């Protein structure tokens, strides 16, 4: 097996990093589009259910089950975007307790690695649960119950990919949204809009 020369290693790492950033960005955009569609669908389902229940007096048989299914998937799909933008709920205490940027970066790397491990464990557990429950059917829709639980391994795997991007990024301070080569044009245009 041929090993990379020292001069070739940075370019190979850089190419792998660009690939992960690009894939992460596509996954995030796809999940965000699906989550937005889920919100629109959920709104329509709730309006229809309320109309059928209070105006027509005949609520649909899926009145509770289908909106719950859409809500679970929508929430986890939107969490993928929150992971990429680092907008999950955060106490933000690290910069107050630790002044050294070097310590903050090290802590950020450790945190990113632990979150990546946790997401991979959740993806595996969610996959196992969805496999087990695929043989069961839901009460109203009569679809495999594992479809609800399938959202966990898929979305956790997407979040793990994004977390890997965070881990490989030059800056790992948890409070900052990092700017990568792939997102630089988007961020530059938004900063120009803010300046004007």
C-alpha cells in the first residue's frame, strides 16, 4: 500500500474536507427544504382536521396520527440545519468562564468529538428501534410504525456528517458559526446586505 508523501497529505486532507463540506451543505439544504415542506403540510393538516371536526362534525380517522408523524419528521429534519448553524439551545457559559481562546478551541474540539460519538450512537439505536418496529403497524394509517422511528437514524446520521465538518473546521469555538470555503460566498453577500 503506497503512503502519501508529506506534501501530498495536506492536499488530500483538503480535498476530503471540501468533499465533506459540500456533502454537508447539500444534506443540510435538503433537510431544510423537507422541514419547510413539513411545516406547510402540518399547517394544512391541522386546519383540515379542525374544519372537519368543528364544521363538518366528522374528524378524519388520521386526525391525531398523521400530524404527529409529520411533526416528528419535521422537527428532526430542522435539527439538521440547527446543527450546521450551531443554533441549538446553548447556555453560552464557556466564553464567560474561560478567557483563553486556545482553551476554548480545545474545549470546542472535545465537545464536537463527543457530540459526533453521541450522534452515531443515537443513529445506531434509532436504526435498531426502527427495524424492530417495522413489523408493527400504526392504528389509524396502518403503516409500519418504524417509519416514525426511522427519522432518528437518518437525521442523526445527517447531523453526524455536519458534526464531522465542525470537527474538521479551522475554528471550533462552539459559540461562533464557522465560515468555510463552501459557505464564504453566501456569508459575504449577507454581510454586504447588512452593511448597506
